[in-house]
C-alpha cells in the first residue's frame, strides 16, 4: 500500500509541475516519496516499478498537448527517458544500503542530470522534457542556469527532493548538506535578480491568424500580398517600437516574387525606424526562414536549423542568426537546443527575436524553453508563435508581457524590455557541469561497488508493502 501511495504522490507532483498546470513548487519535492521508499528495505523491483509508474504518469501532459496533432512515433524518444528514470532512484537507494549517506545524497541528482543531458544530446527534440523547465515561472530558481545551463536547475531540484527524503530517514548530516546547497542556489538567484537592468527597448510581437489561415487555404500571391500589407500597415501605427517580430511561416512565397512581396516590410522598417523580423516560407527549394528588415534598408536572412520531422522536410540552415548590434534571431524549435543557441549567443546577443509556431495546448510548455535560453546566455527574448503565445522576457527569465494568439484577428503585444548583459559563464564554458555530473555518477558507482553491501538497519526502515 505504501509503495502505491509513493508512486501516486510522486506521479501527481511530476504531472502538476512539468505539465500544463505549471505548479512549479512541486518540482522541488516530486521525487521525494520515491527516494524515501528507496531508503527502506523494500524490494528493489518494487522501488523501480513505482518509480517507472510515477515518472510515466508525470509525462501524460505530452499526450494532452499533442494527441491527435502529431504521430505517437514522434514522441517515442521520450520513452527512453521514462525507462531510465527508475535507475537513478535505485542508484541512490544503493548508496544508503551501503551505509554511505553522502553518496546517496549525490547519486540521484548526479545520475539523473547526466542521463537527462545525454538524452538531450541524442533526442531529435533537444532538451524538451528537462525537469529544470518546470521552474521557469519561479525566476529565482533558474538563475543557476546562467552558470551551468538548464541541467543545473534539474540537479538542484533533484538534490532538494533527495535531501528531504534523507532527512525523513534521519540522515541529518547528508540531508542538511543538500538543503544548504539548494539554499545557496536560491540566494544566488535572488542576488542575480537584484542586478541593475540594461537599457530598455520598446518591442512588439504581432500575429495575424486570419491572414495566415487564408494563406494556408489559398497559397496565392494575392493572399500573401494581403498578409504583408496587413502587417506593414499595423507596424506603422505602433509608436516608439524598435523591434517587431512576426511568427514563423507567416508569409509564404515563391523566391521569384520575394522582392516585390516583401517591399512593404522594407518600407515599414524605414518609415518606423524599427527592425522587423518576419517568419517566411519559401518554395523551390523549400526553406523556413526569418528575414530581418533593418531601418537602413539592409536585409538579413536566417534559415531554421532544427526541423520537426516529418512535418518540416525543408532544407535546414547552417548559419547563426546574428543581426548585429546585439540582436539575433532563431526560429521556434532552434530554441530547444542549448548548443545551437549558445554558439549564436557567443556573438554578444542581448535580445533574441524568435518567430515560432506551436500546437495550441503546448503554448506555455514550449514558450518557457525559449525563456530558459535567455537566462542561460544573458539575453532578453521576444517571441511570437501562431497557435500559442506572444511573450517577452528579460535576461533573468522574468515574463514582462504575454498575449495569446489563439483568437482571430491581429494579436498585438508591446513592452519595454531591458537588453541583457550578454554572454554568461554558461555561454563561455558550455556543458561542463553536466559532464562533471556524469563523471561524479560514475565515481559514485565505482565507490559503492568497491564498498559492497554493509549489513545495517536503516533508521525507521522496514519492508514496505
């Protein structure tokens, strides 16, 4: 009965924190019931089964987001992540079984962080599903990402839950060390949030769902020209705006008609003094692009580098989206890949401009990943997504403005956003912390194997049924 209760408690907390409910506080304790169970004399297979069931229940939000919209085969990579999670719980349990509370404290966060990192390297969906994203609504809890990336946030969350489980098993010293480290991470977070802001820029996100759906139904030059005119006319009404973003594939065109089709954007950029970044879809050869129109008449073109197969068979781009002056652009799924964004951020990015396109129900789940990239690399993020949200966040992950694009007509969001400070420690050193977690997990494994099973009675432990 206790095994079932532990699985239900952890499963519910994983689901509520990682998914659509966005109850970020529960991510700090979600694994704790499973770890508490692992620190009893309960049979290992029961612990592993409960952990598998709990983590799988937590990922049900993926079906809520995408059921009926994308094939289940696209979600298949996440199954590996679900299967690997119980190994981390069992690994930590072995630490206490071998009478090494400090090894138990570090085993779970180190191994799960390393596995999550490895999964993100191999998955076609990048870091989608990383536990650290659950904390984006709590800016103080994600500032450590500026040092070591999103997986460092995952490590702190796992360490917190493990410390609580050890305290519940009367391992005061090990549990206290864990709580102290988590407290220091939060103190760092609050200190970073108190830093002075950079110069402010007025920005706008636009999304005209009516014109986009009209283009999809009737992909003709006339409908495309009407969409460009609608955006350009609206931009002319915005006062004091210096950067405008328009969603991914908002303008669909043939390369032969490109100059004439986009002339209204070039004119609007000159007359308004704003940089306009518009998502476009170009046929023959097909490519998903963001085209930036600068007030001086120059134009920069960026092609999306990470495509969602099989829906996006276009040719991928290979160049970073630097626009000069501390501005850059990436497109939608590109922001799910920390390495891709980090290489761009090394160019001194202070504001990232992101045309995007979502699936409706996943709007916040996906938007928060782009916000995390800003914290990692020290830039503000301006994002506009069809079937999702328009958001603007500062370099510390604070959401400054948000608007839904699900309603018909032109969705408009404007805000004053401070430019970020630019490259962070994470931008410079990359995933050193995640690699160190893998090395630490391996070292703990060798240590525990050499140590062997130490006959002992776990405090308060008995076989749990």
